[in-house]
C-alpha cells in the first residue's frame, strides 16, 4: 500500500513537471497581440483608474476581506497634500509649504485573465511619495523609500488567474521633515501593469547611443537585454527597426540568439542611418525604434522606444558643443510640482510646463533635486529642452531629520540605476547630476563618495558627463578642488565670481553655474558669453513652486522680513523666485533674461512697485523688486514712479499720453535697460525702441477702468476623453474696453457641467491661504487659473465663473476620444 502511494506520488510529480514544461514552452512561443498599427496593446497597460483611498493608517488593509466600503474612489495620479489647507502647525513647515502630510492607503481590485497564466505579470510605479509598501493579495512585494524614483515588482507568484486580485499600497509621508521643498504625498505619478512572455525584452533593457554623427550618416548603437525565464533553452531572433518622424524605415538590424535556461544576454547592434535628422532645441527631431523578439516566425515580445540622434561634447576650450556647434545653456532650475495641482504628474501638466519654459526663452533645465516624471522628459524631447537630470539633494549627512541621508547607504545604487537606466534614451538629457550642496562637501570622505557615485553612473551610461551642484557658505572655495576633480563638469551654485580665478588655477575645468540669483542676470550672462569654459547659467528658479516658503519674497514695512531659512514665513507656502508664476504669467525678469539670451524679444516695459509712505519694500537674496505690467497706481497721482524698460535697441523713448518724456540709451553699457522716473498720471504709457534714431517697435501700458467683465482663455478647448487630459483656463478681470485690471482681487465662484471635474484653482499669490482644491478663489493682480480634467466619456463641458457685481462668464470645453 505504501509502495502504491509512493508510485502515485512519483507519477503525479512527473506529470506536473511535464505540464509545467509544456506551459513554459507555450508561453515562450506565444504570439504577442498587436493593434491595427502593429503596436503592442497588452504589454504595458494603464493602471491609474478605479482605486480606493483613505488618509489613515490601518493594520489589515492588505487583506482582501478588509472593508473599504467607505473609502474614497479616485484615479491616479493623486496627491493628497494639495487637497488640504495650509496650516502653520503642519509638520512640513516652511520647507514643505505648511501642507498636510500623514499616512494613506490605496487599494485596487482587478481581474487577471486566465490567458495570462504562463506569462510574467509586473506592476510598475513611476513614483510614490514616499516610504511605500506594496502588497498583492496580502503578500508584501517590497518597500521603496525614495519618493522620486520608479520601481517595479513581479506579481506572478501571487496571482489568482481567472479571478479578482487585490493590490494594496501603504504610503507613509508622516516622518517630517524629509524634504526641503514641497514633495506632495501619495501615488502621484502613473502606475502600469506589464505583461510579457517568459522570454522577453528586459525592463529598461534597451539603450540607444549615437557614437558617430555627421550630416551624411549616423551610427545608432542599440544595446538590448533579452531574458529567458524558462527552464528550457531558447532559439530566438532579435529584430530592431528604426523609423523617422514620417514613419519611414531608416535602418534595421537582426540577430539570432541562443539563450540558455533562466539566463539573460545583452546584444549590441550598430545600425546605420543615412542623412540623419539631428535633435536640437530648435529642431527636436525624434526617431522611433521597434524591438522585436521572434520565435518560429511569430512575434513573442515587442517594445517601442523613442530616441534622438545627436552628439554632445564638453571641453574647457570650446565649452558645450551640440552636433559640433558651440551652444550656451540658457538654463533654469525646476522642482517637480505643477503649482496648483501639487505633485500630481498629469501628462498635459508636464507638457505645459515645458511649453511655458520654451516660450520664456530657456533652452535648458536642471531637475533640482530629483529625477522628474517620464512625461516631463518626453515633453523635453518633443519640444526641445535640454536637461541636467539630478538624483539627490544630499548624501550621507542630513539637511532634514528624515531626508535621503537616512537611506543613502542602502539605496543609492538602486536609485541611481533607476534614474540612469530609465532616462538614458532621452536626447534631451545631456548631463547627470548626483548631488546638490552636499553637507559633507569639505570632508575627505565626500571625494570617495563622489568617485563611487560617478564611476557607477559612467558604467551605466558612459555617453554623458556627470556633474554636481556645489556652493560655499563661508567655507572657502579652493577647498573643493579635489572634489570637483572627480566630475566631468563642475557645478557652481551662486559662485560665478570664482570662475576666472579658478580657470587660472585649473585650466581644464569646465564650469556651469547650476544655481544663480535672478538679480544677477546680466553679470552671469556676460560671464557665460565671454568665457568658453563656462558653458551656461541656471537661474534659481525657472518657475514658482510650492515649499521653501518665501525664499523669493518681498516684504512691506509692516511685515517681518528675513530669509526663508531664518524664521517661519507662514502664510507664505511657496517660493516667489520663479521667472514664471503659478498661473503661467511671465514676470518682468523672465522677459529680461530672454532678451539677453535670444534675438526674439527686443523690447519690454513694466513699472516698479513704489515704496509705501511708511517705509521701503525689502527683498530677499533670491528676489527681484516687485515689478508689474501696470499703469494703475491709484493714490500716487503726481508722485514719482519708476518705469523700467528693457531693450535690445540702442535707445528707447518714453511717451505718456503722447507727450515725449525722454530718450535713454539702452546699449550693453547700460545692461540693455533703463529707468524713467516720472510723476504718475493715468492714461497711456508707451515705450519705443530706436535704431539709428528711427522708431522701430513700441509697447504700451494703459490705465484700466472699472471692472466690467470676466474673461476666460483656455489653452485648449478640445481635449482627450481619457480621464487624465487637462485644460488650463486663465481667468482675468477686465474693464469694458477689455483692459486687464492689474489690481483686481475679485472673489470667484466656479461651476462645471458635464462629464469632467475641476482639479485645481488658484492665483499666483503665495501668501494666499485658500486651498487649491476648492470651488472658489480670488484673482490676484487681476488673474487666476482653473484646471479642468476630462472623464472617460466624451462630452461638452461648460465652465461658468461668477463674481459679485459682474456678469457670469462661461467657456465650453469639448472632450473627444483619441
């Protein structure tokens, strides 16, 4: 009897092994489904919709039988901090903009088809802030502390095929402070399911470089990781096709591969592209590539990629060269938030940011101080914005109690890999940065840490230089020579004054100013123009952002005035040092910078805010004087005001009510700007640019009358009905002639009809305590912004904006299927 039982057991095990081998064979050879355009329509699936969320901690929320009936239903991306009100008692404090933080849970039930059995199923998170733990059907998949890098888990061992399954995610942002700016909280970037056969292309496993580029041809080097996760040897073909922007095949390669069981292999293909279309900021040409694994004439895995063909070179002699031409970096730093939307990384919000930056004249951006979203880099590729991609704000010594220093030793390698491997195919990325103003920068161990980080980055991607942003606060400067010697390009924060003497001491050093004060625009521009070894300047900052409250603030005599790091700045909840404000309005300093950098803007006029009668306005180190496109100064009639005119013309004239006020030179000697001090009188102010005494171009400021209308302007009136597309609507208070009222602070009430939602509203006043997720807000300087998000169902949305004493204003937004 015992013998029979043993025989049955052996036979059963043999049958199960054969069945497993059979399923493995089937999975390895299964044809991959394509849509009508030949694209993979199952490999990467959006997992953003139909989550449940609760801002509270629980002991057993990982279990399928847990009762989440009363939890909120929402779609991703999601930032719960922006949904709350700022409060001086919130532990995020000045750094985090006084927004709430805490711990929250997300849960999602989803069906797993039977035909996924025998395949590999993974979940990919683009970003979760922070300290996330992910569970599948109650089983812990892993934890990921850093909130700014992407990560993936294999779900396959725990899935119930043909049944419902549960993903649950605990997000802990309760340990404060952990960041020096607004981080947001939650699953704030996209989530994807990735379904592949057991023989497949590796995650982040395809890398494109262009080691040879000229007008006649380019060599595209494609390194591809292929994985065999079966117990059988596999004989397959790897095919790579390259297509130009018109869809024409520009080159192809094919390799036959023999894979041993449970192995992976990296293959290299050199594909020639004739007469390549090169990627530049002005002509951001992109190529697409289709990587295929085929077995028995069937496609079993497919990945579509995008890349650019371009060459980059850095030297102290010539500076930065793109495609063999010297190019100066007209740069700005950006944090990751989307203003009134918080950290939520909607594709359209990320793209709009890049559009605004390009319109403001920037050609380069530094992602301070963390890797950005994939959508942001996609937009930089598409629109032509060069990028310094940065990993961390610090290393082993902390700036805040719970910042990256607490996990550096255990996580730096994984997080560096996540940045470099994910982002290396973006032609917009021209440099890697592994740190910012690290605390231990004067110590010998900083040099060894830098060598460790830099060698690892170069191993992952030898095609780009590595930099780090360095500064000194009364520590000397020459002390950093040994640390800077470990880098390809040396980042200077606010230290341009050392560049010339440093070049004499270290002639081989390549310098980029990674942060600068906006008020030093002309000096920094001149230094960059006059020295090839200085490749560019990145102003702090390109855009206003949440957190670092009051860093670029200005203060009236009755307000306490000091730097943001010296005392609490509430109700300030953001930085006002950006060249573009939270609504997308370009401040005067933005026009001045663009006038220096580019030949498109040549004339701009604004008025410096007068000092109040009881004392002067005070500004921080990062601020510029509050200056406005306004000729409405009630109470200052007959009193002197200062009119600032920026000009690339040799001279400018100023007229008030058609009366000539005067003519001033505005050459390089005058730093391309001048001030007219005149008594204020309502009417029309006109500045005119002169060349050889001839009036060429003019700009006008006009006194506005009483408020008479609300004007709504949408950046797009037709958006996709995909549940994530956005329309940004600017709200302005205007007089009956259509002039904007630059001092209007009207209370606005918003309503939306149709299948869509309002996801944010607000103004650019970073001292306004009103919540951004609301049904009302005030205008500031006559302006506000509201953001409408589509639903999955096509519809025509009607946005109505009301304000007491004014006629309602309405705008129609159409949402359509792709």
